[in-house]
């Protein structure tokens, strides 16, 4: 397996990367950890003429406490997120998602920015950032813009990013004392991508769910928040019976086009979404 | 257009000019002649190409050689010191952790990182840490025992 | 004697593997080497209308581009086993060309070979090759392939039937069914598997014009057979002008037995190009070109009396051969499957019919177990189903039907209803031991408790037999083998008493360099370090049939042992001469000859030296101490055992989790228990892979959907548990080592054990059968259906 030839550019700064992107347009691809792009290039499913390496740009790899949110550099590896005590404490569903991506070697190289920008429908982070209510920071020629996670995932392998923009930072809100989150997945036995991944965040006030965020990956062509489950639980106490009821609503939206493949049929995926909604929410309930 | 790279491989500084599309594993195998690192798949699945880059286990089939510029690499050839096997290598030998040997270098390097981070892993932790490395011969039974052997020896 | 046989000696070959110094074919780099890339068909069935090589030929670095036109005068790949139709007609054996000129017949079929200065250039040029295809309808399902009007794989093979075949007594079996109190019937597909040795296949062709000599380095399980097929059948070049080397080989599991087109192509083209050519498969190519395994569509029935005694077995199988006949393909569903249907049971009437068919899929051939897992699967599923339907314990029904113990010496071998004669067996002993290890009664109680809590735990049995080291040659020849199935050895005692042995067996993970050295050191009473085992090079070894079918120790090891006997015999004559004693007054032990009752002795090393410096030597005796031996066994060997799997099924997701796995095998005498256990572990894992994870899936157009490790799941470390293995020892009565073979037992047994366990777990829901692999979706769907009905 050998990629087709390309020109290689090592960007030393975000600005340089943006100017290279502007110069080469759709002929160029950014590479960070390379664990989404390189496999496609080896199969020659992707044949960019120019590769812009942003892995070694200083200042893209960090996890910083900014008070009401945690800023994660887009170049931060899955392994760093998996092991971050700060995140474990303040947004634990993100390290939980990171810990089940691929395998240890993949987690050492793969980056959160790369995974999100690639927008694989079965990747783990998309559900996690949706449930977390993350904001994604993109920088382009015209400066910086902040994209809510809900607006980021457009279609299969397609995001709101312009081809001349770089995702530089992921901002995840810090959870309060009465909020808990979790991420659980049912992996494909071969690829270990999610057949269904469920991320959820629940806030309890006066023993009822005041805020509920439930997001799925692996189920449809993009990760999505499931308002059916969220609405059913909001305002309810968090117990097995309310969870069971809410989970029944998972993946039931009419607008949803559930993926189907040899491993999992539409029915089975929808069923797993309910099971994983229940299990994720039960784990949250047990964490209070 | 070839690009100059400079890196450390098994403690030796290496400088070469490489084609950008050259994969790191092919750089190791074809350019440096370090054929202990193997290629078993084309989907970043099997882990036969696992090496250490700056102390982390990585799949060298999913890295370009140019991305390793400035890095410090250790391959299976760099583990034994002065002819003395590393305890992980010794573990694989003592516990019959290999049969055909093809996955073994990658398996050893993955185990290396595990034991760096977790000197006393449980069986479940060992199995989980090796999920990125395929073996078709051993059923993993003796690989688990090999890592346990190494952990014991390293902790002594 | 007896110091090293049975010892868990650490493998002597390991150091090169654990330090990264092994030499696999792709590790070899020769001066002036070029690289080949094979352009393959993206279609299952298509006519090649045009190939324009001009752009590819002028691409940077390209040395040559070969297409089907260039090799149209070269023979195709031969098949090594002939099975005739029931009516006596010869099986259909269409040409399997090295490169296809007219019509491609499976995805991955070889269309062109590009040779370039670098791998990258060869692959780049492949994209410039202009091929025009006319896509035709394809058929991949063997049951559909024999229907009238199905697309034909080969125009001259009506209904795609390669051959049909039967074994056993049909009338007697039908009669047994007519009289039965109870009949169990199952229909299933023993699904197609993809072997996936972790080392992809690789071949390097070299031609030395000055010496008119070819060398082929290849990742093969049997270099001599490759040389024979390459020379005598494909290229027509003289065998003594070809050297085939199989260096370190990264696993085979059957897939590297066969002669593949790439081996012939690089050898042939090396002469055309005048430089060495290396080809190494990418994993994507392995998926579509390594011979696949299994793929049987089966209807199987078992007749019982009301007490659970088996009265008869009736099997009808359609076996998928793929698009062409691979080297041993016809033997797998017939002589390695139909003849194993006696199992370990005293079934009085058996009948089996096989229809072998061509489809637009990758050729199917031996994959670890090869026919025997399929036989075991159907037997063990039927017996278990019978137990359930008759309300018997699965252990009890087996006990009731076992063939009674026989050692093959005091009691004769057991004559089956399906041609084979078992050598020795004590089947119940393995069951008893396995039950004890698993703690059967307690486990059943735990299962009962778990069920009350809504947990689905299952216990599954598999009591199996296998046939290893198929032989003797005269018999297998009569069954259609186009080769002998003996093995050779050379024992070369060096003048200093060190020993080099050469074996026609080939190790690709089995540890021959250790096991064979143990036999030598033990027999000659010399240190293990004084022995070197050489294998895998046709210029060094007289001839060999290679390693597959768990034959190495039983056949190759016995050839070695026979050679060692000759060394001792001649050594005794030399020692008698030097000690000035009569031969019969000498005894040989611990590496020295002693005159009985005296302290007069001479060491093995001294005798060796005398043999090569024969100043004082028996009159008329040839100098030297070296023997070449060919050993053709009297019969197959028949290992057996009992495996028990314990699983838990998550009823919400359908996911099966393996909880425990017990294996009690009897592989005869054990030379190295460490290695035997390792073989069993690996075999179990592969069988579990078939039960739970692995399946080659084609779509209706013949495209392989499970064409990479992203879709095709092989077991990983966290899919499995540590196995509890033990054994009984019933020696093989007909070979000098008493060994039977251990390479495939695990695979043969474990698939059925796991499936039986899952069905047992779900029995309270009324589930009686499940189709492999038992993916979560399939299990979940079965649960839904059971709940609905």
C-alpha cells in the first residue's frame, strides 16, 4: 500500500497552514495524526496533490482550564484526552469516548481535530462533542469563528469547515456539581468503529432532569442529538423506569435515515440505540 | 521532490532524503534495512508494524517517514542491549508467546508501552492493551503470559 | 534415552524472531531487484475486451508489462487431487491461467503484471493500464450455481458442477432412518472463511543466466511441491535447474500450501527481465487471492432410537470450489470430510453425497482443519440437537454412542463405515477429564441459578476426531492424490559428532527446529545445542511434502526417527570394531556405546570422528555417518478429544461472551508439551473465530464485501479468554514416535463447542439452531423471532 505521489508541506504555524490552504485549495489536505487520511491515501481513495502537515505546529496540543470551559487544542491526541485528569473531572464523557477509539497505537497518533474534521459517521468524538455542548473554533483567512457542535456535522464525511479553514480548538463546557456524563459504545467487531455510540449529559435539579443531552454516533450518516430521548427525560426524575421510557424513544425520529450494512440492519441499529441510550443513562444515574 | 529528514533510530542519528509518500515502515525496512518491523495489513489494523516514536507505540504503516523528522524511534532491533534480551523478549521466549513470529515485534513493542504505563496489568488490561495487534497463531493465551512474565521481571 | 522427549524445551528458533532478525520473503533484498504489482479484476465475471499497455509501459521506472497474451502458451496452475464423478467421469478441471486473457472469473483474478524499479512505480503504472471489461452476470452461492440458467463460470462445465461424489451405504442408511424413533435434521451453511495468516504472501523470482538456474523464494508451506508443480506442470523447466526456498514464513493455516500464479509469474518473468523480481501481497490482495476455506451448504440428518443411540447419519453437501480448482480443493469436502463422518460414534449406517461446484469467487481449498471442522460441526450439532430433543444430557448422549476404547495393538483398529480405519482411541477418557476440569455438575447448577436471574449462560460440547498425516501414498493415490504423502530426512552426523538434520517438513510457526532437535538429541543422547535442523530449501533437502494436515511430526518426525535408527545401527558396528567387541554385546545409551557389564565404552563423538577419519574402520564399510530416509506411514493418525465452551449471551444486544474454554486433547505421544499446547491454543482461537466472528460475504455481483480487516473480524486478544488445556495420551500404534498431530485439533473442535454453548444458553427461549457466525445481530434476531413465536 503506497499513497499516490504528492507534495509535502510542513506548516510551522496556523497562519502558514492557512496560506498554504489558500494557495492550493481543493488540491490540498491537512494532515495531523494522519489516522483518518493516510489509510484513505494508501487505498488511493484520497489522492491530494499537496499535503500540509500541521502535526508539529506549536500550540495546537493542549488541554487548558479556561474557567467555564476547557480548551483542547485540535492537535491533541486521543491518548492525551483519555488520560487527562482535568477532563476526567470536568467533562468525563470526552475521555471515556477517547479511551475506546481504535486501539492504543491509534490513540497515540490520532487527534481530536483530525477525527472531528474527518466526520466519519461511526467515529466516537462526534457524539461526545454534541452531548458535551462543545464549541469548535475554526481559523481561516478571514480570522476565527466559533461553530457550535450542532452545526458542525453536515453530512457523511462533511463538516461546516470551509476547505480553507483549520479547526484549531475544541471548547467543552465544564460540568457543574449536579451534572454527570458518559459515553458507551457497541463496536464493530472488525473495525471497532461504533455500530452505536451514545454520549449523554444529564443535569439534575431538585431530583429531576433539568438538562438532558443525548447524542448518537454510528446510527446515521452524521452524529446527531436525539431530541426524542432528551424530551422524554427532561423534567423527569432519573431512575430505571424513566430511563427505560426515554430510551424507547431513541432513533425514532422520522427524519432519521438509519444506516444499514452487513453487520447491522436498520432495525438492529435502532434497537441498539435504545439499549445504549438506556445503558449510558443508567451509568449516569449510578454516578450521582 | 525528496525531502531531508533527520531522526534517531535505536539510538543512532539517521539523515536521509525521502520521497514524501514513503511510509515510515518502508523507510525502516527498505531504506534502513530494519526488517524486524513488519507489514501485515493496509488498514492500520494488525499492528505488526508497531514501533515506539518518542516513547509511544505507533503503527509505522500509518505514518509518513517525513512525519518522523526529528523523532526518536525504537524498533524491535533496538530492545536487546549488549546481546541481552529485554525482559519482554525474554517473556515471549519463556512463555512460548510466538509461533510464526510475524506479529511478534509489533506485539513486543505494544507490550512495551503497556508496561511503561502500567507495570502491574491485570489479564484484562493486557488483553485490552493488545487489541491493536493481531496474532493468528497463539490465540493470545501465551502472549498474555509472556507480558505477565515480563511485568514480574521488570518489577523485580 | 527419554531425557528430552516430553520436555517443555524453550524454542531454539525464537531468538531471531524476538530480536527482529528473522528472514521472511519480503525481508530479502537482492542486487538489481525489481518489483512486481499484479493488476487484478475488479469484477467477478467479465470479458476482457481490450488491454492497452502503452501508457503503463512508458510510465516512470516501468521495465515490463505482462498480460494474458504473453503467457498464453504457458500452462495453467495444476490441481493436485482428482476426484471423479459418481458415474466415473473425470472431474471438470478448467485451465487456471497465470494471467487471464479472455474472461475474469472472480474479483482478484490476475489480469496483468507490471514490473518496475520500485513498488511505488509499479503500482502507479497499474493505474495507467487501460482495460476494457464487459461485465457479465455472476453467481457466488454454490446452491444457486447448480440451478438451471445460472451464469456459467466455465462455458464447458454444465450447471457449474465440478464433480459429484458419494461415500457410505445409501440403502442401509435409508433403512436405518426408516426404523428410527427420532430423526434430527439441520440445514446450514458452513460459512466461507479467509485464512489471513499475518504475513501476506510473497515471492521473489531470480534467474541466473550464467548458470541457467532459477531461484524462487516463496512464503510457502511446502517448497518441494511448489518446485514440482512449477517445473513439471506450469513452466516446463527442468527441476534440477530450479531452487525453491521457503525462508521464515509468517503463518500459513493451509493458505500457503497451494501453488499460486504469482510464484510462477515472478519465476518466469525473472528470465524475461533478466533481474530478480519481488512480489508481495497487500492485505487487500490476500483477501481476494489467498485460497479461502469451508463454504459448504449442508443438509444433515441423524437417526436415533428412543434411548438416544445413533442409528444412522445422512449428509448432503454442496461444496464451493470457487472459480478454479486450487491445488488440493477436490480432496477437502470428500476425503477430508466425507470420510470423517463416523466421528467418535459407533454409528452403524452412514451416507454422504457431495456436489462440488464452481462459482465466481476466490478458489476454496484447505484452511486449518480442512474438511474435518465441517464434519465435526455437523456431527456435534446433530448429536447436541438430538440430546435436547430426546431430553438427554449432551455428555450422556455422547457417552452412550462412543466407540469403545482400543489401542490398535491388543485391540484392532476401528473400521469406520466411511473407508477409514482409526488407529487407536479412548474417547470417553477425554470427556471424563474435561467434565472434571470444568466442574460440570456445579456448572449446570450455576446455569440454572443464572437463568432464574434472566442471565443466559450456555455450556457446549464438542467430542471430535481428526485424521492427520494422510497416508500411505498407495492409498491416497487410489483416492485421487496426484502426489505421494511420505516425508524425507537426512541425518548428517558431522565429524565432531554434531548433527545437522534436513527435513522435508516446513515450519511456519510449529517449532520444528526445536521439536525435531529434541528427537535427535534424545535418540542420540547428545546435547540439544549439538543439533541443527534445516528445512525449507530444495537444494539442501532431498524431497519433501511440506507441512499441512498436522503431518509434520507423525510423518516428518518419523522419517527423522528412522534415519536416526540407521545412524545408531551403523554407529554400533563402528563402535564394536573400535571396542573390539561383538555388536550384540554393546548397548547404546546417553550418547555412548558400552560393552555390557564392563567399563569399556566409546562416545558418540568418537564414533563420528572415526567414521570420517576411518583409519581404524570395519573392513568394507563406507566411511561417513549420514543417512537419507523416506518414510511412508502405514495409515493416517487419528487424534481426538473433548472441548467444552462456556458462554454468556447478552439478550439485549445478542452479543456472545466467552467465559471459559476447556480442551482435553489426545494427540498421542507428546514431544514438547509447550509447543503442543501452543498449537491447541491457536487452533481454538481460529475455531472460535468461525463460530462468532468470521465470514467472507459476497454481494450478488460477486464483490467481496468483507475484503479488509475493517469488515472481516479475526479474534483479538480481548475477544478471548485464557484456555484450560489438558490431555490424555493414547499413542499411535503405527509410527515409531507414537505421535498423532496437534496442529488442527483446536480448530476442528472449538467451532461446534461454541455454537453448541450458545444454543444451550438460548434453549429456554426455544432456539434450536443458529447460523454462523453468531454475530450479535443474528443472535438478537433469533431471540426476537423466538419471543414472537
